[in-house]
């Protein structure tokens, strides 16, 4: 088996898988933890999604590749808004959301970013950004507050 590059981020959140799923698919929630960006999609396999900032600039987009609410979401990913990433091939983000086997009320969230061989600039952005997104998600779901004061 070939080892291809990928980034894996994991976090435990005191919330249900349903609450996590709702937060990552609801634009009113994503705007509170995903760098103030709202996600827009009809959430059907094969449909597109877009990530928009408050100035109505589309920063990221892709296709919903696989869905198993509230446990798995797979999407292609591109950053058309940035000169260094606009022409890169799509990469892939996989959200895995599972109840912790021993801690009641705790959900383990894993985000895997792969297919990055032809998206090295995208990979650099997400390597730095996804830990902040996950920390923001945890803060929002556990406290109702945002990670930053912005």
C-alpha cells in the first residue's frame, strides 16, 4: 500500500454527533467558527458547496462526494479566491464524527485532508487552518462562544 501525504486533525467535543453535524452544515453556525465564513450547499451527494466570507467573496468550493449524516462527510476542496491555489487540482476533506466509546456525551471529530499531491498550496493553508476550525467548533459547541473576539 502506497503512503500518500495527508493531514489528520482530531478533537474531542462535548456534544452529540448530531450537534457536530448541524454545526458543520449550517451557515449560521459555520460563520461562528470557520474564519467567519458561511457554508452553502443543498447537502446532496454530487452537489456543490461554497464557503463565503462576510464580504460575500467565495473563498472555497467543491463537491459533496459522500454523506452519511451525522457520521461522515466527504467533499472535494478548492480555494479559487487565492492566486497560489486557484489553478490547483481539488483535494479532499473527510469529516468523521463518532460518539466516544467510553465518554458519554463526547464526540470524536477527525478531519482528514488528502489527495494533496497536486494541491500543495491548498494543503499548506488547510494544515494551518483546520486546527483553528476544529478548535472554534469545539468552543462554539461547548460554550456557545466563538474562539476569537471577532
